[in-house]
C-alpha cells in the first residue's frame, strides 16, 4: 500500500496468526549473463557504481564485480544495463548495494531511463525502497534480491516492464509492488517475510504469474484505492502462483498497511476484470482467496470514495484452495474460509476450484450463505 493510501483489504481491525519466517521455497536461479556480451564499463570493488553510470553513454552495459558497494545509485539514461557478475551460490557471491547511512533509496530510476535493465544484484538496508522506478517504460528487473529496505523492496510506479526471478523479504509494506502502472509482468519471484508479498495497486493490464509468496502477512493483494490520480484497476491476471502460510504478524509501524490481516492468501479488493486461476493457496489462517469492495473499508478508514468501489468481473477459476481459514480476526465476522466474497461486483463468479469452505457475505442482500455464483 502507498504511504498515504488506504489499506482496503477485507474487513480489517486486527491481526491473526503467528508463524516464524521461513526460507524461500524456490530461490531464484543463478543467472545466465552471456546474452549481454562484452561490457562497456566494469566496476571493481572499492570503486563507485554511480561514477560508472555517470560516465556511461545511453545503451551502455555496465558490469559490476562481486563486492559490497556502500552507496546509492541513480540511473537517468536510456538503455542502460546494470549487471552484477557472480553467482548467488558461488564462492564469491554477487554484488551488494548497501545503505551508506540514512539513504532512502538503493537504486533510483527516473523516467529518462527507458529500457533500463537491472540484473543480479543484492540491494539491502535502505530506509524506504530497495529499487524505485518512476515513469519508466520497458524496464527489466531480474534476479534482484531486496532485503530489509524499509517499506518496499521493488517499487515501480507509473511504469511498464518486467519483474522476474527476484526475491524480496523484510519490508514493512510490500516486497514487490506495482502501482499506477500498466503492462507489467511479475513472474517467477519469491516474496517472504513482508507485510504484503506482492501488491498490484490502481494498475491495468498486469500479469502475476508463477510466484512463491509465503510467510508474509498477506500473500498477494490486487487493490483499487481512493485518493490517487489513477482511478481504475482492471485487466489483471493472477495465475499459477503458490501462496502458502502467510500468517506473519503485521509488523508495520505506520500507515494504513498496518491493518492488513495476517493469514491472508490472495485478496482482490475493488479491482475490475481480475482473473485468479490455477493457483495453489494453502495454510493461510484467515482466508485463501477473497473478493471484496473498496467502499466499506474506505468508510471505516474515514477516506472519501472517489473510485467505483465494486470488483466487477472477478473470476476465480480452477484454484486449489485448501487448509485456509479457521481463525476469526474480526469479532463481527465468522471464522475465515478458503473462499470468501462480500457479495458485491457485477459478474463475479467461481468455477472449478478445489476447496472445503466458502462464504458469501451478501452485503447487499443481507443473507450470508456458503453459495458462490458459478461462471457461465
């Protein structure tokens, strides 16, 4: 969730569950860097990555040898490839960009850096964001490890591109966040030990594919929030993800993200035309997959509703959703379930799912039941 936004997950007033943070279930593979060819600039330990970027011409390939680089990095040139050498499981490891002290962002990419590629680096210990991109078209973030960077690990906004085979842990808001963006693919990543593992906020044409999210407070959130320039969130595909044991107590210290209920698997809140299919969702103590509207929680948070709040066109298809629910994080709700719908949204439907428990709150009709509408 954005820092001045509203966390609009499901009926949130408390925290649920308590489990220790585990190791990643599917760590990223060691990268194949041969496709980059020969470098234009090589950065050695004891020298500066930023100095190399300042010297580089648009389109240059900058290779960084393994070592610890205590600095911040800004990229404002098109076509730059910033590539870490080494293998994560090798003797010498990969380059680490570490907070020199008091810095907000590890790597910052501006709108001038179209087509930027950042590959095979560790970014850790920054105050706000590990990698922050704003207004960047055609970016690639691949094989990046973001650890303990304040609120966000990877944080593209108003951007388009690819987040692939990255790992994010230890963030008080979101490990991998996409905000007010379009045409972004998030695939084959691992997020654990964050408040939100992966979040798609006020964005369109987004694919969230084949990721592992485990031991977060919430695994995957697709949400439409009020109060932002982008007033829609639609055409989002959440497919083939493994969402397990997201029961970490919420450790956020500020902002509305502190209300995320522990034990949440996949939450779709207010976003239109969202398809959730072929995911495996297990061991989340509150809910496996939930679809709800933005409006109620905006009212609870005291924020004006300036978006259409209902999750129209949500489709939940062919998921395996078992062993979720059983806890009661909010006194006026029944215990959580595998599948949960608040009863709002035109065309919301469920089909082909494997599950044991379900609940339709039927907020508009006032007749809660286990029945969920089937897809035609």
